[in-house]
């Protein structure tokens, strides 16, 4: 029978968990809520802070968006199937899930390749980095990262749907994938299979060539450079390499499982590894980058601690009545909101949030030539600067 006549598919990998299905539902739901929360938080942190509007963080934002996209293509479906007694899925939704899973995998791998290219330019050509990595180039790279997989997977999914003659509707997995549909074909499926391999390995080998080339040059610079260069390279490349390794392991097993018979592997292990590349990277990437990248970590903490986060790019320090070696007063202004506030040496009360921009905070107007007062002035100035910076980042 033709694939258009198949109204639903049966997912045979689900086990009868009895009353434990509610426990599994809560675990999966909690995991999905956590993934959505941390990814959305980091996307917001990067978007609203101008200091993070740099190529590396823009590519990270694209990675987090893809994490949300991939996890949303799987988790709501899993939650429904866990509570269901009959594990079936309609044919249109099954092909939609195939499209989501394949685009997620391709975008993830291409995004990781572009991030390796960005690290290559930053480490090997630091002085020419801004010249090479322009805004136009960033937009072009992100557009290619998303548009090629979206268009290529549309072509593959439509071709799979219209050219497969199916003799069954049972899929031995917990979600739909293209090769499982191809295995159900009772007609010649070599063209569909070949198209899938071309699109899949085209993305893999293209990204792999970029990653290998960039990291060969990065390692060359690290081994021939100073200790400071090596430390910088390690700190910036470690999260990327960890993300690349975790995703590659999961995607490789999924490719092997779909192409070869792995019936000797325990079914629970097969289920875990089949959803690994869809669940672990969206969970691992934001945690890894959030903890490793100091800028993201500091601004993320300030967002959680204070809902009224002050944008570092919108803050200006103004010193008036300067007479060395003593400052008469130091005023800190916040210009982003259209009004000025001051930064005193102690936390502001609710009534003091809108003070005059010319209020004198620390008057040093007497005994300017006194050495003791001069030392005290600079000591208090240093303390005031630290408090202002804490208020700015918290």
C-alpha cells in the first residue's frame, strides 16, 4: 500500500511501565522544563546585554535556539506517549517529527563547525579578527547554518513521503525517524536511501573538514605560543570541544542504530542512546557554557539576583571638579532608562532610586594638601568604584 494510505504508525519500543509511568512522566517533564528554562535564560542574557553582542556569543545564542527547537520536537511527544496506553502517532505528525529531528541534528553540527571557525580566527588571527568576522559575515554564516538544513530536510521529507511504498506501520523506536520508514518499504527504496545518505554525510563531512582544519591550526598556535596563549585557548575551546564530543557520540550511535542491526544491545540501552543526542546537548550546552564563560556567568547571576539589571553598556561614570590629588565628588549615572541615578557607598533605599545627577556623594573639600586626607580620599574612591561596579553587575 502507498504511504499516503498509512494513517498512523505504531511505536514498538515503549515498554509497559504500569503505575511507574507517572513517575517517568514527572522526570521527563522536569527535565524538559529545566532545558527550556536554562536555554531561554541564556538567550535573554545574550540578547539584552550589549557587552555580549560579539560573534562568539551570537553563535552561542543560535546554538541555544536550536537546543530549544530540538528538545521541543521530542519532549512533548514523549510526554504524551508515556501516559498513553496505545503508542501510536499519526502519519503527518510522524513526518513532521522526522523533519524536526533531522534539521536539529544538521543545524547543531553546522553551528558547532562555525563556532570552531570563530575560535580559529580569534586565536590564530587576533589582530585581524574584527576585520574577518564582520556583522555581514556573521549574518551570512548563521543564515547558511539554518537555511541549508531547513530546505534540504524539506526536500528529503517530501520525497520520503511520496516515493515510499510501505508494507507495514510498526517502528521499533520511541520516536519517528526517516530510516525506520525506509525499512518499512516494500518497493525499491534505494533512491530514498541514497538521498538520505547524501544529505546526511554532506553535512557531516563538510562540518568535519572545517572542524579538523581549524583545530589543527589552533593546536599549532598553542604549542608554539606562550603559556598565556595556551591558557586562553584552553578556556575558550574546552566548552566547544565538550559540546562537539557529546553531540558526535550521540549522533554517531543514532546513525549506527538506524543503519545496522543492533539487536544484541539491551533495549534500554538502545532507547537511552537513541534519545541521547536529542536530550543531552540541550541540557549540557547551557550548563557548560553558563559555568565556563565568565561573562555569561556573572550577568546570569545578576539577572537571577536582581530583576532590574543595569546594562553595562548604558552606564557612564562622570567625575566633576577634579583637582589632583583629590576628587571633590564622583557621580554615577544610568542613562538607559532616561533618568539619572547616583551610586552611593551604601545600597539605595526605595526613596533614593531617582536622585539628582549632580548630588555630591563624597565631598573632599577641606585640607586638600593634607597627606592623610589624600590617602583617605583615594581609599574611599577605590571602595566607591568597587561598590558602583557591584551595583552595575548585580
